[in-house]
């Protein structure tokens, strides 16, 4: 599978950022303190997700609960969704900087948080793939933040990386503005297989934020229909 994940434009953005960092040292994406992209004080405030979590969707549950009420009523098609952190301050502000303010360099820092939290989940995986953006949105942003996370994460944990398993075929409005029902409808038929070389393999989908799981669900259904043996999801931050 191709290892080419970063477009020439993104490479240029990366080069420009590296040069810029030499002249203007990084500032914390949350508190603006000079020195690191996430300063030690803000790093300390990150809320890591720990067991017990719903064995299906990964939300924190009471210790005697195997699955949450939502998953009991409507099981996910995914084997499981897990996340590194709770989607709250400061990680929500930091993710916003990565997605909407062009702080490309945060990709590695945030991927390393996913690596740090990964060991506790024990998920069997053969290949890692990002949730794709629609090409128009990726062109505008210059990169897909989920691909930045997925590439670095797979490299660090030693898993095969397949950047192009899926493509986004529908230009969807941002999920953040929608309720659960609208989210599911918004991403319905939004994905298609772009690279079919995952038949008989267990796929791990990577995304930055998971709220209702509808994006992961829509992407997983396409992969399962096309022969993946199991699909799991892992995201940087989970809304609870
Ligand atoms: Zn800070
Ligand atoms: Zn659940």
C-alpha cells in the first residue's frame, strides 16, 4: 500500500512551519506560553480516558456496566471505539488549532498522546486508516488532520498504514452543528472504498474527535460490506 500521505502542498506547509519555528519559537496552542506547542501545565490538565468504559462505544461507564445504555439499545457495527482523552478543555481548544487555524505541527504532538493511551485498549489490528475529508475540504485546509494523526500513530506503534482505504464522496456539513439524528443522516453514504486491499483484515479507523460515533459507523459499514473482518475506531478525543 502507498505510504504517500502528505500532498506536495502539505509538504510545503510543513517546510514553511519548520522555518517559521526557527524564527518564531512555538507557543502553546491553549495558553499561548512560548516554548512548546502544548506546554507542560496544559498537558497536565488533559483528561485521559481510563477504564471502565463501554466495551462498545468507549464512553466511561460505571464499573459494573459492560456496555452503556445507548449501545445496549442499538449496537454499533464497529468492534469497538476507543479514545485517548475526554473532549473538554484544553484538548478541545488544541484540536481547534489543528483543524481550523493551520497549526500543522500539532499533528505529531496529538498523535503521540494517542500512542501514550493506546496500550490499555488491547485491540487487534492489521491496518490503520484515517477518516478521509472531502477532497474540497482537504484542499482548502491543506491537510487532513486525521491522516496526520493516523500516519504518526501507526508509525509509532508499528502498525501498517493505509492512507487511501476510504474516500469521501459527499461534501457534508460539519457534524458539530448537528444533533445525533442529523449527524447520522449527514454522513450516510458519505464514504466509498478507494483501495480494496483490506479484505480479510482488521481495520482501525483514526479520527480526531468522536461524539455520537456516526462518522465512524458510516465509514465502518462501507469497509465491512467490502470484506473487512472487523473495524474498530480510535480517536484522540471522545465527547462523553
Ligand atoms: Zn499551555
Ligand atoms: Zn456504549
